[in-house]
């Protein structure tokens, strides 16, 4: 019983990480239909931003305040990845809308450039980010079951990011403009919306959220220039399985992959578990090619 | 108000409109008529800016807008009800209306009552998705959305096409009431000769991408109809 519960918690924890890395992609790929292979590198940028923030704190700020650096690091990661995303959109992506194959290749190239950039600045070996003291240890819920604070923190962080994204996309004026442009670009322009500005802001926000994911990932282990490549496939899998274009789809997608993956791995072993997850996903997409959550409406003619 | 001078426009290499000039004066209702495929929609799109004019100029409010993007034209006060309505299907009716405010200067007060009052059926459907509405309801929503920004010039591209008669009547009444208020000029693409006769001040008839007849509405008689409009 305890083992099952612990597996469930692990599954939810894995789901939360999957969801965090996929949320940014849910915007750039889900809403904007840009196949952004450099998404993983934005995660990497967020991770290194956290690393730099930590270095800054250790050398400039009294040690007493070190514990707070992580909160600032989340914002810094978002900001840095946001700026990178913004620049990438106005310099490259905007020429590639509606050309999925070209954007796939071009963003992959950008990803390689960014990896090399990180290698040149920070060196090829992995670096470790020291988690703040208040995230060490865990919560003992019952005998033999300890839930690490880091994992709980990531789950909470995902919840906060998800809520913020929901409020932004579905409740704010900017979000309404965004959805209007993604659904009907031409008509949105005719109503007085600058589609160019909406495009670059949307892409930048998606990239910024990838940055937050990178920040969270520093809690799980050391980081390196090719960090993003480990996560890019998972991120696409979550968005495609969840259903393109709906935020809630990504939530179900991440939960599905995270929880089933954890249990498969527990029942078999790590590699067979992964294979089983892939098989289930492929079978599911044969049955429902549009993913878990699809948009239904009376068809427009 | 609006003056189009020697416009040439089309899609890619093919040219649809050749040397078109027309004028809409403040408060006027100007009707654009013609058989199918002569370039009426292309002309409204060129005025709105979603199609770029290859040559010629478009002057609006004494300002040359030929090179402006559609959103800039909308902000200058041009409202647009496109053919096919172009409602945002995944957005609620209320959100669709609020998007109409994007071109407006004062957004704080919400969608003006003057836009909604004309379509009493809309408030009861605020939470429904735009795509779930029937064609006629969508048309009314598109109309109200265009009115939300209190435009000085309205481009209406066949607002009564493919809609049940009672709603056609409602929409015609709305156009009449806008004309009566007198502060919005209208360029109306319309097929119904009867309605044009009753509401327009001036008419243009397009044929093969060129204007072949024009005049004030009292010169619009059966011989014109027979020559240019009867199929």
C-alpha cells in the first residue's frame, strides 16, 4: 500500500515536471503551431540563468539572504528566456509561419547554436546549482513515506504557473487578443489588433515559461549545455497527446504520461517502462489522432 | 470621407481590380453592386487593407492610408463586416464583442450600448461560443462587433447573404437607423435591388473588375439593372 502511494506521488511529481517543460510549448506549438525544436534550449537558458543568479548571490549578497535567491531566480529565468524568445521571433520565426518543415530545421539549428553558446560561456562540463536550504529534506506523511520538499515545490510551482497562464490567456485583454489572432489572423487585424506584436509577445511568453521550467529543473540535478535535448521529446509528447491548442489537454497529457510511466517502470524496469509508455501513446494517437482534449464546435462554413 | 483613386489590386499575379475610383461622403450610404465574381469583395478587402493595392491610392479622412496595415486602418475608424462573418468560433459571444473594442479609443466603458441595443438577441447568448451560433446570429454578432468601436466608416460585405428573411429585415433596419443617425458613412455590398433603392444615396456597379455605371440613386432604374445586374 505504502509503495503504491509512493509510486503515485512519484508519478504526480514526474507529471508536474513534464507539464512544466510542456507548458511553454503548449503556447508556441499548441497555439502558434510553430514546431520549435529550440524549446529545450530555452529550458537550458532558464537553468543557466538560475546558475548565474546563484553565483551573483554567493559573491555579492550576504549569506543570510542566500535562501531567497531561488525566488528571484524564477523571475530572472523567465525574463532571460523571454528576451531570447522575443529576439528569436522577430529575427527568424516570423519569416517561417505556415512553413513547419523550415521552422523545424531552422529552430533545430538555433538550438545547436544556443548549446554551443552555453558551452563557450560556461564550459562543457555540467555545473551544479545549490538548492536553497529550505528546499532540503522532506515531509513525512506516514511511516516510511517521505515526500521531498523539492518535489512538492515543483508541483506547487506548476500549479502557480498554470493558474497564471490560465488567467492570462482566458481572462486578460492581452490573452483575448492572443486567442483571436491565433484563430483568425486576418479578422483580428481588421478589428485593430497588431498581429505582429501579438505574435512576438506570445512566442516570448512561451519561451519565458520554458525558462521557468529550466529553473525548476536545477533542483533535480546538475545542468549542462545539452540539458534541453533530454526534455524536448517529452515536451512534444505531452502537447501532442494532450491535444494541440488547449491548455487543459497538456495537463491531462502530462498526468497520463507521468503516472502511467512511473507505474510501468515500477512493474517492469526503466527502459521497458519507457517503451510501454511509447506504445500506449502511439496506440492512443491511432485511436484519437487529435489527442485527449479536442476542440468541438458547430463547424463554420 | 473615403476616396479610392485608380486602384489596381488582385491576388498574386492575377489582377482583379483595374483602375477603380469611388467616393463615400460623410453620412452617406454608398452601394456597390455587381454580379458574382466581379471583384466586390476584393475591393472591400483592398480598402480594409488585407489585400495590398498594386497601384493607386486610398484616401481616408484626408489621410493616405494605401500603405497602412489593416489594424492601423481599423484604429482610424474603419469598421468591417466581412463576407462569411468571420466570427472567432472558439471565443464567447461576449469576447467577440470585446474584441470589437480593440480599435476604439475608450475601452474602459466596455461595449457601447449603441452597438448592442440594435441586436437585442445578443445579450442572452454572451457565454456561448461564437462558433455555436447560427449563421444569422453570427451575422448580427459580426455587425455589433464592428459597431463596438463606433466607426466613422462601415464596410459591409453582403450582410444579408444566406440569412433567414426575418433577420435580413432586422439587419436592413439597423442599416437604416445608422443612416438616420448620420454620423457613420457606409459602403455596402448588396444584391437586393429593392433594399439598395430604399437606403442608398449613391451606387456603383462593378463588372469584370471595373466600374461600369455609377450615379445618385434616383438614376438607378430598370435599364441599369437589366444591362448590368440581370443574369
